[in-house]
């Protein structure tokens, strides 16, 4: 009986001491912290003060500023995916895939079937594809046929090839009959008759055997690759 009484007193004393300590400390500060956590953007810029500051320096609202960061996140993710994809395809370093607009366009057209005389995604031929590339990327109107394009460029050495230069081939007959858009590391994008829009290698035996000329537009004051670095 004595032991039970002593045990009961000890329990009451312990509970009283715990309650008193809790009352002195007040509510736990981390409860408020947990309630105040805001799950949202992962950018370091996602800080309320920074968002407010950017909004105050522009015509955008805080909500629009935050949305712009989301857009930037989407862009970075898309760019990174393209860079890895085409660095593998071109057998080059990821850091060399910097013209995102160019590779987005290639990716959009990749696999489009070849069709002689065609100029849409239902089917396109090599020279029409060059027209689309130059028009959308550089705002330049190229002649319609590969022969006309061939006659409107200044010949350059293979060692001088830069992104955006044209490469010409003799795939039938004795004259020029095919054209491609040079990228880097001996790779070029083109609309092949048996492959559709694809990326090929100048050192491939077929393309090496049928290569005619590499060219750059005479009327360009600066090389095409310098327009969209």
C-alpha cells in the first residue's frame, strides 16, 4: 500500500512539473513555421522579398513575376532535354548545343517524310526544308531549288564550315541534286529521300562520295552562325 501511494505521488509530481514547464515555454515555435511553409517554385529567386522587389521595378504583378519563373523553369527543362538529345545525336559535348531555337526547330521537323515538291510537314523535299530553316531562323528567303541555292553561295572549305552553312551533294545525275544545313562535328540536317528529315554525317561513305560543295551566302555580311550564337 505504501509503495502504491509513493508511486502515485511521483506520477502526479511528474505531470505537474511537465505542465508547468510547457506553460513557461509557451507553444512550440516550429508549429507556426510548419503552417507558414509555402510549397511552390523551386527557384532560389522564389523569395517573397525578391518577388516583390522585381514586381516593383517592372509593370508585372507579384503573381506575374512568379509565373515568369515557372516559364523560365519550363524553358530550362526543355533546353536541357534538347541539349542532351542532340549532343548524343551529334556526338559532341552538351555545352556545344547552345542554339536552342535551332534545335527546337529541327526537333519539330525531325522525321517529317520526304516528298518531292513538298513544303509542309505532310512531306517536304531537301531544298524546301532549307527554305523553311532559313526563313524561320534568319528571315532569309532562299531560292526554291538546290541548284539555285548552290549558285547563290560562296564556296568554302570543309574546314571552314560553321553552323548554318549549306552542304551540297550529287545524289543523281552529274549536277547538284541535294542540299543540307550544316550543324557541327561533320553533322548536317536535311530531308533525305529515304529517311525524311534527319541528321547525317559528312564522313559517311555515301555522303562523302557524293559531296560537291560547302557554301555560305554571299549576301550575308556576317556568317549565319553569328546571327544566333
